[in-house]
C-alpha cells in the first residue's frame, strides 16, 4: 500500500473547508488524508465510524484511483456531518 498522504490522485470533487476563518481547498487523496489525520482524534471522536471509514477509503484510493468516488462520497458525508462544508 502506498502512503496515502503523498497521493496526488484527484478526488471527484474539490472540498472547500473553512477552518479557523480560512478556506482550505482539498482536491487530492493526499490532501484529504492529511487533513483528517492531522487533527487530533478527540476532534473526530463524535464521528469516529465515518472518520475511520474515510481514512480506510483514502488509503485504498491512494492505491487504486477507481476508488476515489467512494472516498469522495465518504469524505462528503464526514464533512457535512461535522458541519465543515
């Protein structure tokens, strides 16, 4: 398995996340993986199952670009539930 954080595989959508008053675009598997893994696990605890599914989906998508649709859908659900979109 390749390292997901280094993946430049594009997601099927670009997310614009507002965090600390700034908007950060997330367009690749690597950017998404870094975003959801760099925040502490306490911040994702409420969304633990979605967060875990998103991490796994991004790791799989970093190895197989055909899986970016599923990874994008899980990220969309996670970000929407966390009210980041």
